[in-house]
């Protein structure tokens, strides 16, 4: 490779760099096609060049057979001077990783649009027996028109995810439990990874996080993440339920296909309303974590190493007989050679298991050290206050990832201290609707005890819990702590009876409060905080209605709107004049209206809006007044597509749909 070429391709510029190599923008000089060129030097990653090259070529060949609108097309692959390269479709757009870095959280409608296309691409590949193995935001490209493309099919399998030196390529945040354990994979592993992405798109957080790879792997295999709705009460229970199912540890408990996942995701408002507010998750001690991690990583390496050692000891015992010494020396030599071979074979696994064990032993030592230090601090504090020495304290939980954990002695509110234990303990995880409530445990509090958070090392038995938040009534309850269990305590707080009673004619309009979907339809009552609020009503076939409200404490305010029906359809073919296309000028948006552009693959879809069927077929452009529209798209031989669109004035909307064939 020269500085200007990769294989036969001419380099135009550099697109990015990563742990595996460099990605270039390049051009095929034969046909003039612009491509994205991914390169990787095998020798710099400790990989066996000949074997790895064969694997990369096989995987590139399999991935090259994929031809789907939501999968980046691979055109060519090869090797030059120890460098492997893949020429693939060049996409103008941004990665989902960059999008999340900018926006952090995406609205449900945007999440569903992205998810629909990702699942279609994954299902297509899985039907051909091809597993991605590295589904993550950085491998999802999104164009300016909202088209989603999955990148890097097959590369993760070819690379094995790990070098010969034991270095993990990338972080395991998006791996499935079976992938972490090294078990055989199928498409459900990719769907678990996609479930991690769903969690991140909706909450802005990763479900499995830690300061090192060891912690992340342990959580993926053994710990259930906090439900999305427990992190953000504005997330619909149905969305939370879908994500929770997608992240099931057992593949049998997950969605079995992307189509099944999308079906629930698109109908999330009709599910999840009966979710239990309390769930019990087993807790584990540091020593149990060490044992579990050793089992996950070592894969039985200890048994393999013990047998050669036994043979070596037997040979040494036989050396006490002089007449057998020559023969036994030969046997000992053979035994040592066998032992060396076995140990070398399992070297990586044993070394990794040892590192995990040492890391967790050190973690346990630090936990015990913190407990002793805090016990001493608590004793001094109580003596200074004239209170008898406490029999327990609240040690910090170094494995906690909640927004706030109990990490120091709580403040006394004048009552008996909470019954805490350093030996036999349980855990309570607190959430509230809304979040941000102060919590007291048996009359004790701490500035950090604000929902959501968790309290570790609570003694088994009954505890009195109080939730309070300005503008809301105080709520008290009892919760029983069970040894070695983690219990979720969720409390809905009642406002100081400030209510909006929202009605519409006709009824059945969706209600948005201050820009967020409440999940309710008219007529409905909504508890709100004191102050100014904006209520927006959406109903298919009617104009959008906006209502302003000033909520006074202790009062119920009535809001009502007469919904206006939308005018008849007035669509036109989406074939802008040649001069606009040449100059790249966008369609003008009529004053006081929105502009909807509908494109489908294949083209020629029938368009139905409400009960009206449009004169034109796709592609079309549609100047429309603000309102909510239910759009049905149909093509013979393909599945019908239904979309709900909320149109605002002076904005353009693009509907790009790829139809699935009927089976």
C-alpha cells in the first residue's frame, strides 16, 4: 500500500481511526465508484496472519452476499503487504454513536423508526445464517434522510473479538451473556445487543457499566439492569417492558426475531400497564462474584492443569527405586512434556481467570477495609453526640452504579437508628414517581438519599420508609428486608391535589403535557405541579389543538377543546422541477402549512389518509395544515404499513418506507 492507494483503490481522504485500523474514503478507478475502505494490519494486533486472513476472507465473502437496504453493501476484500482491507458502500451520514453523544436521549418515535430498520436488516442476515456479533451504535450509520445502515457484518467473528495476547478489542458493553461465556451464538445474541442500544437510546445510559471489563462482564452475566422506567418515570411502561424482555439473560426468554420485537415496540402503549412495582433480585457477595467470574472465564482450565501435575508427582515418587530410575526418568520427561503442552494450551484461560480472581480478592479487601474505617468513624461520632455505640454502620457499596448510594453514616433525625448489619444484610432500591424524593429509613436520612438510589447492608427485618418532595404529600410505608436479596421499593407521590381535567370533542385525543406524551387520551385527569403548563391534543384526522393552563395548588382546572376536522387531501407527484434538482434546492414549504414527502421502496404505493384514498401513488409531496394524520401505505404482495404523523406548520417531514414481502 502506498500513501495514495489501497489495493487498486485511490484514497481520497481519511474518514476515521479506531483500535483495529483506519477507514478511508476511496475511489475505484475502473468504474469511478466512491467507497469506504476499512483497513487493518493483522500483525500489529498479535494475530496469526495466515489463519486470520483466511477467516477475514471467508467472513467478508459471506457478508458480501448480503443485499438489503438496511445493510452496508460489501464490494470487495483483499490483502496487501500484511494489511487486510474491505471496500464497502460509502454512506453520507452520521453514526448512531455520534447522534447519542449529541442528543443523549432520543424520542420514542425516533427510536422506533431507527429500530424498525435495524431489525429488518438483522432478520434478513439471520435468515441467511449470518450473525453480526458486534451490534453497537458505532456500527449503525444514519443518513440525512433517516435511512439506517448496519455496518461491519462478519468482522467481529473473523477477528474473534480478541488477540492472541488476550487483549479484548473494544468494550463488552453490548455483548450478550452467551457471547461473554463463549457459547455458540444465533440471531438472538444480536437482538440482546440491540436491546442494550434500545436501553441507551431511551435512557441515555448503558445498562451494564463498570470501571473495568471484569465488572461489566459480571453484570452482563449475573445482574438485571434497572428498568428504564425506574430511571426515568416519563418512559412509558410498555417501552420499559419491551426493553426488559430484549435484555433477558436466557435467549429463550428474549424476542426470537427482530419482527417480533418491532411488533411490540410499535404497540408499546397497549402493553406494560400491569407491570409490578416490586421485584426481587438476588444479591451476591464479593466472594461469590469471584467464584462466578472464575467459572465464566476459566472454562474448566483448572481441571486441565491438575491432571499433568498429578502425573508429575507420581513420577517423582517412583524415583526412590534405583533400578527403575532410568525408565522413570524417561516417563517423567514425557509427563512433563505433556503437562507443558496442556498448560500452554490453557495458558490464556488460566491467566485471565487468575487476573479476575486477584482483582476481586483486592476488591473484597477494600470493602472490608472501608467497613472497618466507617465503623470507627461512626463510633467516634456517636460518642461525641452522647449516643451509645452503634452495633452497626452503613459501609459503602463499591459495586453500586446508582445515582446515589449509602456510603457514610446517615444523619440522625432524632429517632432510633436504622437496623443495619455488616454481616447478614439485604438491600433496598428506591424509586419514586416523580423522582427526586427524599427518603428516610427508620427516621434516619442523608443528603444523598434522593430517588433513585439504593441502600445496601440493611439488616433483615421490617423497616419504616418515608418519601417526601416539595409540592407533594408525604408518603410512609414499611418494607421487609430479606437476607441476601435486593428489593425494589417504588412509590408514587400524590401532588398537593393540583389536577388538569382534559376533554375534547370528539374524545380519544392523545394528550401531550409540556412536550411529553402522557400516554393518556381524552377525557382524562392529569396531576401536575403548580404553575404554567401547555397541553397539546392530537387525533388522527383532526387539527392539532393547543391549550394553556395555570395550575393553582389545591384546585382542579378544566380544559376542553373542539377538534376541527382536516380538509380533503390535496397531494401531488413528488417530481420537483429539473432546475431544483440540479441546484439542490429543497421544496418550499407553503406558509402556515407543513410539507410531507412520502417515498417508498418499491414505488407506486397506494396512500390512504383516514378514510380518504389519495389520487397519486408514491413518491408524492403533500402540503398539509397542522394536525395529526394516520397514513396507510399499501403495495400488492407486501405487508401494509401504517404511520401516525404529527404535522406542525413551517416544517418538512419525510416518510421513507421499505416494504417487507408477505410470506
